[in-house]
């Protein structure tokens, strides 16, 4: 999606001069003066702080390449919510960086829980 202010890319492979192992983030916001790399994960365990750090590290090379090639500051923002609703300490800060105010953390936790329940129900009824 694109408008005058921002281009939104999702599941889009970013071409760089270097071969990168991870160059397809979930969402990328390309604004006139900055780039935001967003990667979302819903881990099956409660190690959400660790998963958050993994996501930041995973896209660090892409972050550096975007800054070098596009001459814009870039930031990696992980959005991590455990299947049972666990959240990392920094999630609120990350959502503020994205200027997300219409979705609350509790709504995101509820969506993760309902999705997990739906998967479990489907598994139990087919077994």
C-alpha cells in the first residue's frame, strides 16, 4: 500500500548489494525520512524477552544495509506475544514507536489466546 507519506510493504523481499540471510520482514514502513522494519512472532513458550532479542538480531544486517543504500535511518521493531498472552517488557515502548493507539496490548493478548484456543480445538476434534 502506498500514499504520499508512507509505503507499506509486507512479506516483500528487500534487494540489497549483499546476500542477506534475512531480507523479508513481515512488514516494512518506508517513510520519506525513515524506515521501520516490523517482525511479528507468537512463540509457543513464555521466553518472549528472548524471542524479542532474536528478532532484533535477525534483521540487524538488513537494518544496516537499508541505512547504507537508502540513506535513511532505520529501526527494527519486534512485536512478540506468547500463545498464552505473555508479552516482553518492551512491547509497550515498541507500540508507542509505531504510534499504535487503536489496538491495546490486552486486545493483542486476547487475539493470541483466541487463536491458540482455535488451533487446540481443531487439533482435539480431529484426533
